[in-house]
C-alpha cells in the first residue's frame, strides 16, 4: 500500500496505453524498512482461533427499517441480517466521526517502528489521538492456512502482541489486557479517545502473496473454502484484539502480467484471469460475515481498502466492482512518479498540467482516443472512483514521505527532467537513477543488503535538507558522512512549488538531485480540495513521517523531527468543514426501483483489454418483461473521454458530458451520462438478459446511477442498493403490441424501413448486385496478422471481404470469435454491381417505426430507422450529406462533408473541436 511502487502508467503504444517498464514498481515500499528480525515476526503464523466473548454490546436499534435509514447510499445489504448501521452512521448515511471532525483523518501506523533496531520509535503514544479519526495498523498477512496472521503471538519479540517498552513514557502496558505490544497500547489509548476507530490492515506490498492462493485455487477457480476460512478468522481477530474493522490492502488483483511484487509473480501470473473474480468473492464474503458479527455483537465492523490509482493496474481490474461492499476507499494517490523509471515528476500531484514527462513520452496527450486526459494525478484517481461511489466514501491518500532521483538532466529545476539508471531492481529492465545516501534515509535493500536508490525519506528529514541542517540521527540509519560522500550534506536544496500541479519539490543544482515532497502549502490546497469536492477525508501514509521543529535536539542546534504539523493542519481545516457528500448521483433521481441488475462482463485480459471493450449486461429480475423501446441511462466517470459507444446497434450515446478536452487544472465534472434504447424488436423477458458491447479508452469504475424508463415511468435499479429502496417496485405492464419474432440484427447499421403503403414487392438485400457474378475478385487488401486495423477498415481473407468493427491486430477473420470482423460476403464478381433493388418499387411514403410482420434480414437495426428518400426505379443520390459539426454524435457508417470532401465515420464518437475529419483518420475516412 502506501509508499509502494505499483506499476504505474507508461504508455508505449496504442495497444497498451498504460504499460510501464516491466509493469511494476521498484520494490521500494518504504514500509518494508525494517530489520530482518522484525520481518520474521510479521505475518508468519496465524492467530489461534480461541473462543472469546464478543465485544461488549452497545444499545442497538431493533428494527430493520430503522437501520436502513442509516445505511450509506449504494452499500450492499447482507440478506437476512439486521446490520446495525446506526451505530456508525447517522440518518443521512454519513459516518459518525466525533463532534470536532468534519472529515476523516486516517493514519497508517507502521508496526516496525519499534525502536528496537536503534532507529527512532513511533509508538501508539506518539499518535496525535485528538487529531485523527481512524488508525490503520500495518500490517497483518494471510497465512498458508488462509487465516489472518500477525506472527508468533507467543513470542515476546512480536511487535503486535509481545513487545514492551520499559521506561518509555506513555508506553506502559494496560494490565487488564491479555496481550502486550502495539495492540495493547492501541486499545489503551482508544479507551481515552473512544471516537477514534482502529482497523487492522492486511497485506501490503510485502505481505500480499497469501491473497493469491487464499482467493483462487488455480488459474480458473475461486477458492471459496479459503475465502470463508479467512473471513471467519478476521471476525475472530477483531473480537480478540478490539479492532473496529479490517482494511484490505491486496496488491494487486489485476489481470496485468507482472504487476505487483516480483516475488509473487510465479503465483500470481498463472491466476491473472480469475484474480478479480476472487477479489469480488472475498469482499462480498467479508461484508456478509462482518455484518452478521455486527448484528450479533452490537458493534458495527468496517470494511475498507487501499486502492491503486495507477491507470495501468486499473485497466486490469475491470470496473472495480467491489465498491458496493466497502465503507470507504483509501486512494493510494502517491507514487505517481518514482525511480522505477527515468521520468522525473511529483510523487503526488493533485492536478495534471498537460506536460507530464512520462505521459508525453508515451504520446498520451496527442493520441486522440484519450482526449488529452492525463491520468497520473490525484484528481483523476478521485474521479475514477467517483464513478462508483459518493464522494464521502472516498479518501485521498497523502504521503508523509518523499521520492527522488539523482543525476537529473533537463526539465525546469529538475521537474519533468530525466534520470536514466542502471543496475535495476528485480523485474525492471530499465529504471531511474534513484537518489541515495543522505537523500534516501528510509531506503529498502536488495537481497544482498545493498541500498536501493529511491529518494525515500520522512518529511522531517526533507525539512532538514531544505534548511541545510546536518541532523543528529544519520548514524542510527547507517549513514557515515565522514567516510561516504553520498552520506554528506552537500550543496543546497532549494524549494520549488508548482501551484498548477499542487506539488512542492527540492532541487539540489550541485548534485542534480530532485526530491518530491509534501508540506503545509500543498497539503492545505489538498485539504481545501477535499472540502470543496465533498470528499470523505484523507488517508496518511504514514504517521511517523510528519514533522515539527525541535530546538532542543541536535546538541541544542535544533532540527526537524517526528511531529504533528501536517496532521494538525488537516484537523484545523476539517474541524468546521461542511458534511461530506452522501449521495452518489448529482442529479435528482427517481424514487421507485426496478429489479434489474447491471454489470460489466467479459473484459479482455491484460494487454488485450484495449480498447476497453466489455459488455454491459442487464438482467431482468423483476416480475414483468421489459418491452422494446424502453430507455436506459447511466453515468460513467469523466476519467474516460465522453466518447463511449456501443457495438451492438443499440444507438448508445453520451447525452451529457461532464468534461471535454484536456484535464489541465482538473476534471470539471464527475460524470458523463449515457442513454440507449432497446430496439423495438427486442424485449428482456423475466429472468432474461441483454448484452450491450461497449467501447471506451481509459478505465472507469462503475457505471452508476442507472435509470430505466419503462412505460413512461422512471425507476432506479435495485441492484445499486439506493437508500430510497425498500424493495423493488414492479412497473405497470406497458400496453404495447408484442412484435412478432424476428431475426436479431448482427451488426451496426440502420433499420429496414418499416411497413409502408408503398410497393407490395419486398426488395431484396440491397447490398447484393443484380448482375450474376462471373468470377470472384477481392479488391480489398489482403489481411495481414501483423497489421493494425481500426473500425471501418476492410480486408480480404478466405475469398470474403471483412470489415473491422473496432481496433484489432492479429485476430484472423473467420477464425476469431471476438466479433471484431464483420463478414461483408464473398468478394465482388467481375460484373459491375448496382445498388438498385431487383424489384421495381413504386414510390412509397416515408417509413414508420412499426416493425413489419416479417422484415428481411438486414446488416443491423436500430430502434429508429434513418430517414430515407423515397425509392425510384433507378435510385439516385437524392439525400444531402450533412456538414460535419462539433458536438454531434456520429456512429459507424455516418457520412459527412468537410471542405468539399465526403467522409465516412469509422468509430462511433461525439465530435469535438479539433477532431475535424482530415485531422483524425482513426475516426473518418474520405469517401
């Protein structure tokens, strides 16, 4: 989690727009800085599941309806359980934080900062209990028996349950508890601060390996037994040690190959196809078992996660469909740049400014499909998860540590420069030149014990560098300035600040060292962002990195050291903040609900998941058929451009864009709203479903805020667990005629004209020539497996002409089952084909929208046929082609004119200024 490198985006080409150097980070998780002895005690043995009494019961409201009024909007309801939401939430669904806390302040407490190795200790007594709302203890692990583990609980050296700190003021044990260590002190201080919640965090960069085998049995099977065992052990653990919930830090259940810690690849890579499925099963099981325990104990138990913000990782995590089970999401909105590659940039910028060196090198800003959206910033990460949950269930991650490089060249005072490195950590074929020595106090080590350069420091050390102070603590961290030049304070560290990015950094021009920091100015701006957006609060990695100036230290010369400057700033900013956002939708929503389930399914895996092309599946669990002509709307986050389209002929279109163009200074709105209508020939029977093939280009969470418009009434989807739902409403049956069974269209196009008063003869398929072919000649270029084809491109293969429906490479026409190639029929004959119908129809009236009793099979249909000119015996081009216009939604095959040239649309999109047909050949082809 926090401070971990997580395989951050670095697009190399259009197919893999988020690929990194090896798709991983550096193993430079600053939380791994602990002695070998300490590591040995962390997470090797499982907690013995001895029978223990539940936590003391609190007064709990009895009725289910009373509890429902406190449930957060969109949170999953465990069937048959009267979950005591009102113990943790008020009647608006907002978490009870205490009278002086307007937003959450969640601090990670690192178990290894015990002081036993000679480095400074950070104990429970050092936590600013009056400033924080939640404490996450890092970390427990998953044992080989699939149970939560914290090491040998019988050992006196176990930081969690065995250690003591004699003579340390405030670290005296509570003799009433059966265990010692950090857990004893956490409960001791929690008694004094009862509004502060403690959660046990499981996993992290070093201890994620057990998740892979606990959640999946093999490459294709979810390990249900392992998940149940783990969830049961978590419930017992919380009851045993007095925690208020569990925080899952699984790094990472993504389908992207070689993501996460390289030591886990041998286990994780074969299971990539099922990791997300296992993750969903894990979170659902935890939610249900925690709710059941809460109802039994009269104590609400929280379930939270630390979530990655890397676009690369998120592309392999489908639509992050675990959010419904969570109380909130902690964003790991840091490590956005680091020495896992050469691109020098801020660790945790709030905004994109259109000049990120890493993104620019990958042509992200200039590749049309991404709409100029930069995705290595906190604002993008927030909006990604805003697509699934309300703002109040999101917390921004802020780093109390640094990242840095040495030997930086180019850029402005180092910013957006480069620093290529060598001797890269395991898993990295290329890397950056990470800062070392005095610029890398909290460093990790290679297997041979050598320092890994990362420029990783607590913020109090960065303050000493900035102020030119040689601190007193260098020796206890193994630095020797008199013997090693890298350990000596050399040159000056000038502070710079980019208000557009909201990012400070230190630049040592003499050493060419760049260190990305956080300080009062940047954190105040982020706190205001949290307030303005209605965000739930902040998560801190980690509390021990905060600073204060102590004039008595360093032999009376003074120095910066562990303190509470930044946490106090957050407390002061949030103390009088307005309540956070508690509703998922920004617009007024219907009050009735319908029992329809919406889900995104059939995601491609890993690098194949581009363009992102899942199916939206709507399953009708209501008691009536959903008739053709019903409209569906939903929101998806503005982290993806407002160009979502469908490939199923449903006419899906974006009807409201929350943001267009580049995201310099932040995404303007939260959602793009989408609409599509069931074709008149298609209904969704009771228990049936319909799939809509989507295409979009940057990852999204959600979608959310689904509305079905059936029979003139609008309904929310019960599957989204809206707070207005007290059970699904069955819509009144719509009195429309049931169309006769017809052949479903197979590809995108226009509908066959409906019944008319025109000719009695039925024209044959107009694509067929009237002349009898005398031979077969393929005029389209032959398909080549190595070539890239975009939507609308035609090739010949196997004697047929094929048309690409979207971006493809290496998928053989007639063989692949992906649906990317549309068979246009056998190659044209040598005779000249005409487009006239074989019969000579008389002049007709304009088509209506009522289905014919037996329509001829067409290339495809939409619910509303396009307007056609009345046919004549010899058709001529009687309809005028409209001029291209920005803001218009175009679908595949649409014709427009621009500067006297006619263009055919290759990919469905909504036109923007700058996307004129001659400028974007990926979208338009001159006819």
